[in-house]
């Protein structure tokens, strides 16, 4: 996410870069999905938070749609973690660090941005 949003040198190729395989013993299917989620949800949320902060730091600005999509992803994973009863304290720290960014405070208070979130 960071690399894509901090460069102007982008290129595309006409090849599929991601192929889904139904491998029953993959890391996301081995055992119970809940177990996989428990091991990965914090890193996912932390990655989203840090990516937003890094993009803003490099560009000095950030696309509203990118912020809203990241916030939706963070919210979805956070609520899933609450549903499973996982430790929310470290996630709360990551989210608080994002909320304390001056640009994020401005973004959250700008009412026209909420059209992207709803």
C-alpha cells in the first residue's frame, strides 16, 4: 500500500499476479479460521495504521478514499477481534497512535469525508 501511493512511476503488465488456489492445508485453512485470525489480526491492523502514517509523512497529503478504505478494514478486523474476545489493548494503542496524528484529527472532523466511510 505504501509503495503504490508514494510513487509516480507506475507500470502495469497484462498478466495475472494473484491466483487463488484451493489448497486445504494452507496457512489460512489449517486448523480453525479463528486460530489463524487470532495470530494475524493485530499485525494486519498495525500494518494499516503504519501504512497510512507513512504515506502521509512521505506525500504530505493522503487520498480520502484510501483513508476511508483503511478505516473500514481496521474497523472490520477490530470488531471481529472483539467478537472472538481477543486482547484489544495492543490494537487500541495502534488506533490511538493514528487518531493522535494531526492530519487524521482533521480528516475525522471534516464532515465531507464521511461520505467515503458510509
